[in-house]
């Protein structure tokens, strides 16, 4: 009877210390509200190294938890992308997965005999909902940490990577984001990559404010990407009142104008260029300093050395004007993020003591930083010189800051008619609870553009066109928008932390035979010992002897 009753009871207990099998409240809420079925295709199957098998097991466990929490509205299957019959079919299948947005990883696996083999693995999945497919790449690839740590970080972020697209697909409303135009911001081609990736989560528009009050009210967030022209007071007022109504903003602003294209001729200049929004940002709690950062932790560029008029070989050289910015370790926006590539970056001071505004530094320079003030002359010859570390005596300068809370209006004591507005446009003096991110580098969102004749092809955002390495620019900006728009607490899942429990590889090699014998013989000996003990006591019981 107890067995029959227990068969109707369904419960799950997570006995792990870090609760890795326990879904968060936002995830359970989203899954319980699903109206239609979700089908997930995971392309992590077949022959692969053991660490990737652990990753596969984590994905399978999580999907099973999702299936239970959703009332079996989530179904999934694991597919081996290398399971085609011949090489041509396999290559065609690989290309189809890449065209859908999955990123392959080339793994070199070694064996005990010293040999090695290469395998192509697709650590990703495609989520299908109502005929819409969304690719998800869940493998973290941060060169600053080991492969084991990257796999651990991948497992930490699995719940967020899966629930975020499910939440977007199943939502009745899609948030809208606008790129602001009218102040010589970056062109549509220069932000094509981030626009394409943000379109997986949001509806993207572009447009001019034109001093029209309320024109931004329908947007959940706006992006001001690298303006090069002063803002009018009426445009500032529209943005300010949008923030007062709870609007969110990502500012990508530089106070020093540098024409990077002029470097093709060997040198360029940097000039101070105010944008007439300094007072507004100051009121919100941030000040962008009109200084250019030089950092010893920087990108490498290619130089063509000339000697006596003869063209020499192309050599790599560090370019201190392109810093590699360091993400904050413990914030959901930047946790487990690769370094972010900057170009002619400024830096930020947080200002004001308003307790209603919480300030969090998201990106900083390294411990070896120097700042230079405009006007300045920048020459490629500087890359040929060995920098003096004693001159790089600044450290951890903030480049991106998150501001959260209730903001004071920059126009709270000004009359609307002074702004050439109608008297009906009253000034909201204090904002609702909202968020904004201020970034002192407009080029962080800018992708390179390859030109072939009249065709322009955007390069993936944050990719080094020489080495092919992909920095964290795209992930940083996507996380930033998701964070400031997120009202359900989904982004907090990126703060999840699992403990790294690794085996001692040297002991494995040294004690291999001992542990093989223990694992093979112990179960057999235990069964034999249990049988002998049972028969002994059984015999004593039935012969009438007292035990």
C-alpha cells in the first residue's frame, strides 16, 4: 500500500552544496506560464573529451528540471553533428549549423600514448517556439582562465542562457530599443553586429529626437552611441524627462575627438570636444573626463617597418591607445566576461553623494595606466618605442559605470519656455526607479567594416581582425541592455557560482592501478561478504541457537 501511495507522489530533493539542480524563482515562474511547447535541440553529443561530457550531463540535468517545472511543455533531444555518413554531408551539416548562429569549437584531444586528434564540437542549442528558432551558444571562451574554469563558468551560466531566450519567445510583449540619431552618432553599418544580436531579444529602431517631448516614451531603453555633435537643450530635455518617467539609457560618450582613419597616414590629433551633456550626466552622478587613456594591457597592431625606402616585414606591436578593459568579477553584467576592447578611451569619475543613486563600476583599466590631455598628437611611431612603466602610474580607472536608483532632473528648476517648449510640458523633478549605464568610449559598440567594391560587410563586434580573437564587447553590451530592462530578476542568474572540484591528475597517473582494483573488486567482495554473513546468521537462527 505504501508503495502504491508513493507512486503518486512526485518530489525532487537537491542534495548538492551549491544547489546546482535547484531552479530560481524567476525561472520557475516563466516556465509555469508557458502557453505552448518548447523544443530544444542540443548539438553536444557523440565522441568528445570527458570535460565536455560533464557539460553535456549538466545541460541534460537542467533541461530535465525545465521539463518538470514547465509541466512537460519543454522537450529536448541531443544530436551528434558529426553523425553524417560521409565527409561531404558532415561539412554541409556543419555549415548549416553555423548559418543558424552556432559557433563551432575545434578541440584537440590527447591520449596516453602521446598522440592527439582534432574534433569539431558545437556546444550550443537551438530553441524552437511557435516556429521561431533562436541559437544559444553556452560555452564560455575567456582566454584569461583555464579550460576547466571556462567549462565551469559555462555550467554556471546554463540556466540564464536557456531561460533568457525562452522568456523572450514566450513573452506577450517585446521590448523596444532605439538608437538615437541627429548628433553624428555611429552609422547603422557601424553598429550592425550589435543591432543584429540585440534583435534576438528586442525590437530595434533608429531615429531623431527633434526636441519632440514624449517621442521616446514607447521605448524600454535608448542607446546613444558615439555622438560627435552637441546636443540641443530641447533634445536634452526630452532625454531627461524620458529618464524621469523610468526610461533606461546606455550612454557611449567620448569627450576627446580623435580621427582614427588619419592614422593610416602615420599620425592623428586628439582635440577636446564637449557635447553639451556634461551638466546632465553630472546631475545623474557621472563625469566623463576629457582625457585619453594609455594602458600597458592593450591590443596589438601590425606595423610595416620601413628602412632606407625599402619595405620591410609586418611586425606586431602593442598599441597603448587601445586598452583591454577589465570587467568587474561579481556583477551579473560582467561576470565571467572576456576583456573588452577599447579605442582611444576616456575615463569616468562618479560624483555626488545622493544616497538614492547606487553606483557600480563595470569596466576599468589595468594597474598600469597613463592619462594624457588634449590637444595631443598621436603617432604610429609610438608603437615602436618601449614604454616606461614608471610613467604608467595610474590604476583601475573606471571606464563604464552602472547608475541605479532615483535621479534628480537636470531641468528641475528651469522653466519650459526657457527651453522653447510649451507651458504644458511640465518638468518632472524626480525620476521613478530606473537604471542607466555610462561608458566613456563610443567605439566599444562599433564594429569594423570590410569593404569590397560597393559592398560593406560588418565584422563581428569585438573581433581582432588580425588574430581572429573575439573580445567581450558584444556580450558586455547585450548583458547591459538585458540588465537595465530586466524586471524579473533573470540577470541575477549570472551571479550563480559553482565550486570547481577537480581531480589530482598526478595522483590519477600514479595510483591508477590501485583505484581500478578498488572499483572493480570492492563491489564483488561486498556482495560475497553480504551473502556469507546472511547465510551465517540464517543458519544460526534456524538451528535454534541464540544470536
